[in-house]
C-alpha cells in the first residue's frame, strides 16, 4: 500500500484543529483515513516522506485506511 507508518497526536497549540495525523509513505497514493465517527479524511501524496493531515473529531482514532492509485483503482482496506 505504500504506507510505512502513521501516528495520531493531539494538535497542541492548534487554533482550528484538535488532531494531527502523520504518515510516512514509500509510494505516491491518495490515502483515505476513516475515524471512529465514520468521517473520512483524504491525504494526497506527490512525494515520498512524511505528510500530515489535521482534523477535528469526537472519536479521532483511525479505524480504516484505504489508498487509491489513479492508474490502478482502489487498493484493499487495512
């Protein structure tokens, strides 16, 4: 899937968003992270390395991850 690691943190000092999710990738995909409320957050990666998405949620834990490569369609949920 190209996702090496991810970690969720409180976005301390953030004015708008309470949570920040960091990922590290080794393939360029559009990633979709679904939290405990069922809300999904998209993170597009056009380079390898560390990326992040900030969001608000009453249940911020990630319950599923999907990845999409435009040329290959959807990849499995992990």
